[in-house]
């Protein structure tokens, strides 16, 4: 039985071609700047985004953190979405390690931040307040793509108020593929962009922060302070280079599989999902809360993994085929038909 894991696009396994590229990688000491494969990865990603420089790090959380710390000093503030990964899911690192105050704003349903609220959140130049220095956005956000005209408007608002801009672009290649543009078209609106290689692109590890040379230089210092200097990291960088060369355009397949997944789930009685809301590789579904744990157990018994919460997020990726989507939705249908729904007030 093939395992089908829809919990996240971080669960992918390196392909045989990627493993071969890793095994053949030329390496050196990256802390000395002597790993040729890391250097090539950094140069490649910087060029893709039209930026001066880049730095390779182990994780997206670290890439975002050193980006925020390069932009902001102790006691500064960044404006960020209430549901943004940098604010909600990265351990409070900016506040804990950078002494940077977050100013969260509720995300809109489409993943954007209301720019009037962003402008209103910028603090006056007064010693009573933290200094608002940075606007941080996320693309994609919950699988939603930020429109290009919105990015231009966000940049205009930020520049008018003296703010720099950082993008958590963990899935920025998904956004670019959906929009039909090069990633530079998205990245041009931001001073720095964090780019993840280990989600939809399928590398086993690694993210890259791109931006101006001086900011990336500060970020490199913070990487060292945070314990992130790496040595013969070319083995990992080779996986990222392979992913950039071979796994970007194929993201369309993941998007198509997510649409198919949502359409089939929408036809199952007792499952709630909206196929029209699917833009990239994420589908959000819900069932009656009392049935969710049993559904998870039923799927697990058939080698299928999901995460259960108030809403169930399903993520398609490199290791999920069309046949897997059909098999998964067949099992969900079987469960919803055959497993009796709990009777209100009656507990096993």
C-alpha cells in the first residue's frame, strides 16, 4: 500500500535524480565562503529575484528571522498578519531573539492585509512608541496568492511611511506559477524575500534569503549569532539547485491535483469544501467535529495521513499523484457512507 501524506508539502522525499545531484555535489567550507555549490545556489536565487545577494540557511523560520533582524534593531516594530507564519508559527523568535515588537493585523479572507489598517498601525515618531520599521507579508497565504496590483499598492503604502518590506515567500514559486510570471515580478516589490526550497520544490532542507548586499551581509552575521553557520553544505545546496531546475513548472500539477481533490470532496455528503477557493496546492475541508478523529483513524489504517483541526488542511505536492487523489477521496467517501455519524448526547 502506497503511503499518501496530505499533511503538508514538507513531507516530500528527494527524488533519485536529486539524490544523485547531492551525492555528486562539490563542497567546501561555507563559513569561509568556500563551498562552490552553496555559492552557486545563492547566486542563482539572487538572480531569479533580481536581487544583489543571497544567503543559504537551514530553514524558512531561520531565513525569516535573520531577515527581520537585519531590517530591525532592538525596540523596533514590524507590521504583520495575525495569521502570518512569521508571527504565529515561528516561536515568537523576532520578539524573543531580536527584541522586535510585532504589530499584528487581521488577515483578510484573501490573505491580504487591509492597507488602510497597515497605514494606521504605523507609530508616530515619539519615544513612547516602538519605531515601526517594516511591513512583512506572506505569499502564498493559506494557499491564496497575493495579486500583483495589491503588492504594488502595499509597496507604495510602505514607502510613503518609510517602511521596508519583507516577504515570507515560503511558497512564492507556487504564487508565480499561478500568476504565470517570473518570481522577480513578485520579488521586485520587496527589499528581502525568504524562499523555501523544502516545501513544494521538494528539497529535503533549506531556505534562501535574498536582498540588497548590505542587508544580506547583516543577515549573515545574525545567522552566525544564531548558531547557523554551516560547513560542507553543498550537499544540501545541490538539492535546492536541482529543485529550481526541475521542480518549479511541475507545481502546476500540484495545483491541478488540489482542484481535483476539492471537486471530488465537494461531492461527498457530510464534507464541506469550496473548490472555487482553491488557487494553488491547498484544500481546506471540514466534517462534523465528532467525526474528524474517526476519519483520521480510518484513513491512517489505509496508509493515508491528514492533520485534524477545526478545519482540515490538505496539501498536494511532489509525491501526490492524480491516482492518489482519486484513492484518497474514495476512502473519504467510503467512510462518510459507511461510518455512522455520532448521535447527539450519546458517547461511546
